[in-house]
C-alpha cells in the first residue's frame, strides 16, 4: 500500500512538473484568469442592475394598480 502511494505521489509530481514547464499550461492559466475577471465583472454588474430592474417593476406594478 505504501509503495502504491509513493508511486502515485511521484506520478502526480511528474505531472505537475510537466504542466509547469509546458507553455500550453500557461496559456490555460491566462485564459482562466480572463474568464474569472469577466465573470466577476458580470456578477458585479448584475447586482447593480438588479436593484434598478426591481425598482422599474415596482413602479410599473404600482402604476398598473392605481390605473385599475
């Protein structure tokens, strides 16, 4: 069992070294960072936009209620 865990640990370490030395891995990290920044911006924008949408629907609802 201990031999198997050492073998798995060495394979994992070799895989991590391979990822660190290849430039393709760096591209993947850069794309992941860009996607995370875009997602963060979208979430922030949606939070601000949601209050404006809620206000607009409340206004429409009250206007419809008073006109009926």
